[in-house]
C-alpha cells in the first residue's frame, strides 16, 4: 500500500515539473558584436578604407610625376640593347656602364662642377689608365698616349721611352724652347736636317762644337808642299752652304780646295 502511494506521488511530481517547464519561455542567446565594440569596428574599417584611398592617390600621383610607363621612367627608357636616356640627367653616384652612346646625329655632353674622371682598372681593381679633366687642366695617365687623324695616321705618341711627332710640320706661332737640364738633345733624320731663320740668326754657343764626317777638299798637286802630314784644317763654306775641310796654310786654302763644291 505504501509502495503504491510512493509511485503515485512521483508521477504527480514529474507531471508538475513538465507543466512548469512547458509554461516557461525558451531562452535566446545572441551571437555577435554589439554596442561600443561594433561602433569601434566600423570606425577602424572606415579609417582603413580612407588610408587605402590616400595610398592609391599618392601612388597615381607619383606615377604621373615620375612619368612611369611600360617602357621606363621619365627620360629613361628600357630597350632591347640596354637603357636609353634622353635630355639632361644628373648622376650623384658613380656610373658603371659597358658603353655610353649618344643619339645618332646628336652630341654627347658631359658637365661637372669639379672634374670628369674616366678610370680603367683590371680584375684586381688596380688603376691602369686614367683620364681627368678639371679646372686645373687635362691629365692623362697610362703606359702610352696616342693621337691619330681620321684616316688613322699617327700624329703624336708618347711613352716612357720617347715622344713621336708624326705630323709633317711642327709649328709654334709664339716661339718654342727645348731644354734638357740633365741630359742630351739629339736630332736624327734619314735625309736632310735643315735649320732656317728668316729674320734672325742661328747661334751655336758651346765650349766645343764638333762637325763630324765633313768632306775634305783636295788641293792641286802644284799647291801642295811636300812634308809631314797636315793635322790642322780650316772649315770652308761653299756658295750653296755646304761645309768642307781644307788643309790650313799661311793663308786661306778654301779657294784651292773647293772641288767639293762642284
């Protein structure tokens, strides 16, 4: 009897609980960002969009000012053979190039406020040849220096051993001075060496003047006297300017030994 009562009581309690739960409204949990967090998120998204637009506008402005194109930038163009530069350009750092060439029919102009230097080095970065043009003058450094005409004829060359002038005529309008303070001066030619002064004179000033290999004039047999060999000579001049030697006597013997002038 007691067991049956307990079972009935339990069934009634369960029925009561079910009625209470069914009478309550179901709870809804909201998922997302609300309130001040949502407003901050929208603000950051808007700020990011503004920055993107400003960045895009600056990029377009830089491309427009620098004149960026598919072929290059500004006066600089990229071609199949290399870089093509037009107009005036300024290089603030050293320029390394295999070849620098101007536009056909246009000059190549280099300008610097101090100097322009062209250096040639080897694989060890050792200086071999240098060309410097500056306010103090023009300087060239190397093993050899040559100047040639358009036809390839050598006009001037210089190295450690000699200086060669290949021109047919060397002229100095205001005079020229050749000075060797610690050595000799030699003038060697294959045919004739001519010294000419139109309005002045030619002076030979030295302690000794040697004229080597001058021809010796022969006097007639009637005018020669028998005796020892003559070792004293006089220098004679032909009408054409040729020099020769004649045996010295009590008087001048140039007239009787002028067969060299014939």
